[in-house]
C-alpha cells in the first residue's frame, strides 16, 4: 500500500527519526538509530508472523463506514461553506479546513476500502508475512526478539534452531 513515514525518537541518544513505512508498519520492531547506530525496540512495528496483521487491514467495511462518515462531514461543511459565502457574505477558514480535510479523508477511505475489497491487501499481506517468516529463520534475530519480551511461536523457534544446526 502507500508509503508513509513513522517519526520517533531514539531512546538511546534522543535523535529524532523519520523512516519510511507501509501503512500498518509491518516489519521488524528492532530498529537502529541513524545517529548513534544503537539497536532499540519500536513496538509500533509489527512482526506479523508473531503478532498478526492489523485487523482493520482486512475489513473493507471498516473503511467504508469511515468513508460514509467523512462524506457526511464533507457534505455538511460544504453546504455550510456555500450558505455562508452566498447568503451571508463571509466564509470561515475553519469551515474551509474542515471541508478540505474531510474531502481528502473521504477519498482516501474509499480507496482503502476498495484496495482491501479487491484483494490487493491480501496480496501485500502475503508479501509481509513471507518477509517476517524469513527474518524469523535467523536464530540471532529470534533471540533478540525474545530478549525484548516477544513470545516466539514454537514453529519459528524450531525452524530457527534447525536452520542454525544445518548451517543454512
């Protein structure tokens, strides 16, 4: 899906970070600070083979409800904007702001609902799951996640240990 950015702060040195992310921040929660190069945990990232997918990402109805809500706000603010400019002779920057933001949210939520309903989300999720499972084949990575408090499913523990003993 769309690329967004997650902003944060390194807990080790205080450096402000900004890194590209997919919509639901699927990826390794183990991050590295660009300034101090130290490792830290950013729990906003989801290791989907362990934590699963964000449930909203598979429910087009959720975003369709958001679409309907923002459509109503867009219509009401647009109507109020029309009324005040044509019949009262003034306009409010707040009304314009609400209209513009809700119109953007209306379009975005409709597109997201369609993206999920048409199966594009499932295709992306399969890719994110495969990436997650590849990371979990690394015994050192699995160990680091455990040290951060993650409960690793037995399937991935056994797989990581097998890969380590076979030298893969």
